[in-house]
C-alpha cells in the first residue's frame, strides 16, 4: 500500500453496516440443526433442500443459513471461534413465554444470567453452538450504554445468574417487569468466577 492510499484510507469516513443480516452454520446434523432453529426461533424456511436451508423469523429472507457438510469433526472445548449470537425479545414476558415453550419440548438454557444491560438465557444447538435469547433491561440505548461505564459493571462485568423457573413464576404472577429486570448487586465478579460454556 502506498503512502497516498494509506492516507486516503485513514481519512475516509467509516460507514458502518445498518444491521446484522444473518449467520451461517455448517453441520453434519443437518436435519436436527434445522429443526432446532425452527423450534427455538419460530423460524420458517425461505428455501430448503438436502444441502442448504435459509431460515427466517421476520421480514428478512434469511437470518440463519445451515449448510449440510457430512463427516465434520465435533467441536472441541477451549478452541478459538464463534461463541454465540444473540436474539432480543420485546419484553421479559415474551422471553419467559419462550423459555416455557422451549422447556416444555425439552430445550433448556445452559446459562441464565442477568448481565445488567440484558436478562439473558444461553442455549446450545445440537452441534454445541450457542445462542443468547435476551431482553433489554433498559428502555433506551443511552441508559443501557451508561451501565457499561458504571462502577457496578466494572466490579461485575459478567452478571448474576438466576433461576428461570423462579423468574417465570414471578412474571406470571404479574410482578413489575422493570423491577424483575434490575440486576442484583453481588459484588466483585470476573471471568474466573463463572463457568463460561
């Protein structure tokens, strides 16, 4: 790269994308993975054959694509790579209704946690890929962002685990969702204090 092109690159305006469109998974458990994402996300196939499936739960033509690749090795723990993708619900009631629906078909979270900015439940698909189903805990992005700069977040950037059955009971009992989403203060906590799956 020449000095001129380097300078042009440095002064050019950065144009960020307007949204995340989709992610793509490769699997040897093709049918099982497709069925799992259809169940968890309430997705339908825009296109599906024996090699490829495009799944969506909204107006986008696909949010998740699945490639059939026979004889792949199993994922190994402790190897760099994709950790999870997150999907946001409109309310804590919607998130917990989804928890209940999935629980009733045998799909349960591996890690329920109130991060502070979100109340989240992490799930593993049949290949061990994780997705996070979450609800925003703040009414606007400014307040959520401010939490990242707070002393409470500096002390505990991971969050506080919760019992989804207890939270479901409290939501169904009509407790104030704003109160239920407020993260408890448990003091200092770092990565070593929580088993990240």
